[in-house]
């Protein structure tokens, strides 16, 4: 239990920041799910647009201090690798199978 007015204020601020950060993290996961859904459906163009948005959202989260820069870089790297693998897999399949 806080004893001083400043400690009470810090608790109020922490509650607001926690809610804001949780919302931003949820947004990250949502955009990542959209990207994976497009990739699983085989829609490369939509996945590329989704990846662009995911990358931007991760960069904004780093700037806001929501996640660590290395984590964002690792996530983006893995997403780009997944897109590249999907493109290669699509280009290797013959046109008659599509």
C-alpha cells in the first residue's frame, strides 16, 4: 500500500501504461497473425503488404519502449525468411499444379 502521494500517482500511471502497452502488444500479434494467414493461404502479394505493416508496427513498438530492439529484429528476420521460403516454394511448383 502506497504511503506517499507520489507513490499513489506512480501506481495510477503504471496501470495506464500497462493497459496501453498490452494493447500495443496485442496489435503486434494481430498483424503477425494476419501475415501468417495470408502466407498460409498462398497469397504472396497480401503477405508482402502484411509484412510491411508488421515491420512498421514492430519498429514503432521499439521506439515506444514496448519491446526490445533485438527481439523486434529477430521477429522481422524470421518473418522475412518465411516469406522468402514461401516465394521459393511457389516458384518451384510447376504452373500446371497451380
